[in-house]
């Protein structure tokens, strides 16, 4: 069934054009918000549809969605995305991806701002209509709408059609004359409009009769329709009609004057149809029978029996009842005997189930009391939803079933576990894994295989290598039997595990296998178990091997293929992009790195594997540090540390602390550098007695950080002693999980610098070609530039004295010098006048920046979300023509927008 909430109702034939109201709406087409308020049946939707046709005539794009009773935030967002996709699939692509991986919508501002970015990039004038907005009672939906009202770009307009005033703040829009409000007094039909309506319905009456009709209905649109329906059959009854001016009158009048005139089999068929949110001819025939069903739909259309066609679904012929009529029919259905109601829901369960409409099938199965049938449809289609990455629909379908039933059905509980893992609800996933383990019988090999896969994946997501090792033999012994989840999951998860263990060749061999196949024989590309994720993990294997040169083509190809096959916002693309950031930074392609992060950082942060999240965050911090944007660098590292603490990832926290030390040393903040080093060494000490690869990796970071700090303090002999265990190892021994080859190269370069400081110049120069050879082999460039002027001076001395040295190394040294020569921090823009004035909130943000507050602290002070602060910052940077916090503060002071620092 098409999503009823995402389709546009069609104007009924003979609708009266609301000329005076359309004129007011036309004058308001540049206002931020249009608010159309009125009771049920007052003509709100018809007016909005007429306005839509008018707006399309202006060349505006219009997206339309309907908020349905009982909709939660997930259902509302589904309808919203579908509505925007009908205009331009690019608008909501990123937001849809973010929301699909955040079932609780913990941060509605993140989704709202992502949509605003899409709207801005769309460029064309765009209006979004939300019909029946009173049904949107979820506070997260209100937060999203409020963000749109606060930050709507000039070419975006929000049109809210509602029975009541939404709980939003309209005060600022009223003050700015950016809001048009139409209420019930505006919507009531005038006498001229009543006369036009009567003529369109072929009701013959004189002027007094028309006035009588207007008085009887008080200009209420649904009352006019209902009375006209009756008078077409009996025009002589105009003087006998009782007032029909509100929904209560409608119910009584419709029961007495319309439903009572229908044949019983017609009325029963309509009552059954009301159980479904929408229907087509096939469903009408199913519920009404062949003979009656063949003509009933046409009868309802011909007689204007409050039938609403779904726009865009003409070929499929989908309709729904007007809400007033559906409520009345559902009340009648509720009075039927239980067996008749049950039979209706069972028919609907089977009909929707065969058409893969999983949630509808489950809902009707539960309503029929047949939980086994409902669970059966979940078993049939859950795998397809999961492999398609359609987690939201799967979660909502599962949520229709009682929790007790899920606990009794391991096959269903498994999908609960996978969605919990995808949504990073790890504590809940642990509980599900434990329950599943108790339920899996020794003889049920398939259930046990799926349990192993889920438990192994959970362990890797939490960097719990010890638990993963305990499951490793079971993973290797796993037999997939053609199951795409098991085939793809086994390959990708084992590949990821061998990367963590430093067994890179074995990982690449596993990941290079053929793609898993779906039930229909097509290759599985999407999801964490698809072939495209295998290619991203192949790139990770090369990166962890320290080899950016081989990682680059693999990751570029993985990203391009994912973009082409699935679009830029999918799990494989996000992970490939996150890993590619290190390659771009290492090759000194900073412009491409900035663009990649601007486009995809939010998606990487929300759905990336820990490795992709860490890599992207570290690359971002290094990018800002290379440009002298110290505060921006520290802000990103603070986000990484919060992410690490939230997920219990010590490895991520170690990288955040290490990079924070590097930034502190670069900006000359000794106190911050000392604090970062102490925290990192404390973390390393906690892992000192563990032989796990992650623990050893943290120890390496701590040792390099200590060497950097000692060198910064000019304690060179101490630095040399710290470096000894790293830099004196043979290069062939530096490829294990505890010391990557690139770390060995860094240690050697630092050792050469310390030797030169100590006057041991021949020893220092002897190290330089070793480092250059390793860097050339691995594709390292930026890592050496970041060593600073001392290292580059050593390289220059080696080049000058190299004589008959390897020409390839000389070329690489010159290549390094050329890149370092053009690597200058970005200069601040001249203090030219602003092209657009800053808002008061943007000035508040600037004042907070001048006090070196983090985004999180600014959000707390101003009472907004961190996502809102990020959105404001982007606007501030654009208006000031800068790229970071320090530049923004300096530029604002030059322009007199904020006070200079106190002496």
C-alpha cells in the first residue's frame, strides 16, 4: 500500500475556488510560514490544494505530507522524506540516512539542520505542506519544526494545516511579518461561494434558499457537502434540513440521511474498508466480494461519498475515506461481533503480507489476535528489510508485536538484536544476545550461527577483542548455507577482526571473496554485510598496515562504487569516506579533504565503524591544526573524546588525547599539553598488563606523545631514551598490531631530530634515507611535513650531501620539500564590510567564541543544542568570510562586532 501520509490528496471535481483566500495566500508567498487553522471538514485541505496549484504556477516546488493519528516521530519522518523525494531525492538523502540509523531521534535538530542544508542546496523556491498537523504530537517533531521556523532560508516556506495551533513559537515570525494566519472565520464559505457550490452540485434554489443553505451550514464545507449529497436525491427537503455546522452534527446527519440509504452489503463493505488506511480496487473486491466490489468504488466516487483520491497513485487507483467518515465507520466496525472483526483483519493481514507491506500485515495480524500469523510475515520479510538497510520500517514492524512473543521467537529476537546494534544501543543488545544464547538449542545450527555472528559483531563494535577471540573459532567454523547475512557477515567481520590482530594479508584474502547473494540471486551490496563494505574494509586493512599508497585506490574505488550503486549516504560510502580522509591528509590534498568532511562528516560520525569515526575525527583535527585553527582542532577532538566515553572506546580516547597534545604543543599551551599527556599515560597504564592489540596500540601512542613532549621541553636525552624501544626495532619487525610501520617511521624521524640536537649529525643523517625510503614505500607525505622545520632542515642537509644516493629517494625528498614550501597557514581575510548582517544570536555565538568556549559549552550557555550551535557557526563563518573560530574572532574584532580582549 502506498504511504497514505506521503501522498497528496487530489482536488475533488467541482471544488469551488476560494478566490479571496488565494489572493491573500499569493501575497504571502515570501513569508516563512502559512498557518491554516480550522475544525474538521472546514475546507482547510481543499484550500491548501488550491494554493498548491497556484504555487506550482509561480514555479515553486511543493512537497506535501499528511500527519496521521497515532503517528510517532518515525512515521512522520517517513512521510516527510517521501514527500521531499517526490520533489527532489537529493534534498532529504542525508537526513533520511541519519534518521534511519537513529531510531530514537535523540537529536531532532541534527535531522532538521541536515534537511535545511539539502533545501539550501536545492536552490529553487520550495514549500512544505503538513496537512492535519494537529496529529503531530511527538515533541521531537515539534523540535524539528521549530528549527525550521528559526532557520528557514529565504526560498523555503512551511505551510501548516491544522485543527489547532501547533505548540510552536510564532512570536518572532509575527514581529517580522513573516507569518500569515487563516482561521475558521476566514475559511467559512461566503454567500457567493455557497451559491457557486450549490450550482456545481446541481441544487436548484432561489436566493432565499441559498441563504437558508448558508445558515444551515454556517459556511462549513463538510456540512455543505453532506447537505448537497442529500438534496441531490430530494431537493424538496431544503426547508426540512436541520443545521449541519460541526463534526457532531455531521455524525448524526450522515448516519440518518446517508448511511441509512445505502444497501446493507454496501455499508458493510465500506465498514471493512475503513479498517485499512487506504485501498484500491483489488482490496475493495477482496473485502466486498467480486460482484459488489466491481462497482462499489465507482459508486462511492460518483456519489461523492467522502472519498479522497491519492495524488500520484492514479494508475494504482488508491483512495482513502475522509477522516470524518472513516471515524464514523470505525466506530461502527467496533460494534461488530468479534469474529467478524477478526475475519476482516485476517484478510487484510494476508493481503498486505503477500505484498511485502510488513507493518500493515503485522498490525492487522495483531488486531485479529493471530500473533503467529503476524510473526510469520515478520519472519518472511524481516531479512529483506534488514539487508536493504530499511531499519526504521523493520523496527516499527517488530514493535507491533508483544515483547513476550519476541522473547519466545529467537528468529524475531535476532532482528531486534541487529537493529539494536545498528542503533548503537549496546546495553540493550547485550541483553538480547544473552536471551538468545539461552534460547538457542544445541541442535539448532542455524540459530546458533546467527547468535555467534551477532555476538561477534557486538564485541568488535565495542573493541572487545578478548570476547571476539573467544568466538573466533566458532566464526571460522560457521556454515552459511547460502544465507546472505551469514555469508557476508562472516566474511566482513572476520576480515575486520584479522585487521585488529595485525593479520593484514589474511584479512585481505578473506575480504576479496565473491559477493554474497540474496534470495533472488542478485549480489548483496548494501548493509554492513554487503560487498561494498568488504571493499571499504579492504582499504582499512591497507591503512592499518601503514600503507596509504595501496589504500588510496581501494578506498577511492569503494567510495565511488558505493555512491554510484547506493548513493552518497549509505553505510559503505560513509565508512569508505571516513577511511579515505587519512589518505587525503597524508597526500596533502587538503582541499579535497575539507570538501569530503564538509559533505559527509555527520554521516560518518553517526554510522561509521569505530575505525572510520576515529580516522575522520583525527584527520579533521589535523587539517585545522595545519591551518592554525587551534580551537577548531580542539573542538573536534572534544567530540571524539565524548564519542569514545559514550561508547567505552579507549582506543578512540587515546587518539583524541594524543592529537590534543599535538595541538597544544603547536599553539604553545603547556598546561593543556601536560594535562593531555598525563591523561594519555594514565590510560596506557590501565592497559599495560593486557596483551591485546588495542592495548599495545595505546601504549605506542603514549610513548610517542611523551617523546614529543620531552622534545618540546628541550629534554633531548630523555626523549631519546623514550624513543629507543620504538625506533631501534628492525623495520621488518614493525608491522605487527602493536607498532605499525608508519609509527616506526615517525619514531625514526623523531630520533633523527634528537640526534641532530645532541650534535650527533652523522648518525642523524644516516637515519634520514631510512625514513624517506619507508615513507616513499607507504605513501607518507603529510606525516613528515608535520614534523616541522627541524626535520625538513635535516632532509635538506641530507639532499645537499647525498651525492650518488638513490635517485628515487632524492626525488621523493624534493617532492616533500615542494609540498612543505607551499604549506602555509591560511591568512585572515581583510576586514571588508559584511555582505549580510549578523543576527543577535550569531553575535552571542561570537562573544562566546571570544571566550574560548567549546560548542558544548556555548550550547549550555545559550540554551540550545550543539547541532544548532554548529549551524549558527557555519552561517557566521560564511558571513565573515573565514574558515574557523580564531579567524572569526579576529575578524569580528577588526569589524568592531565584539569587544577587544581586556588587557
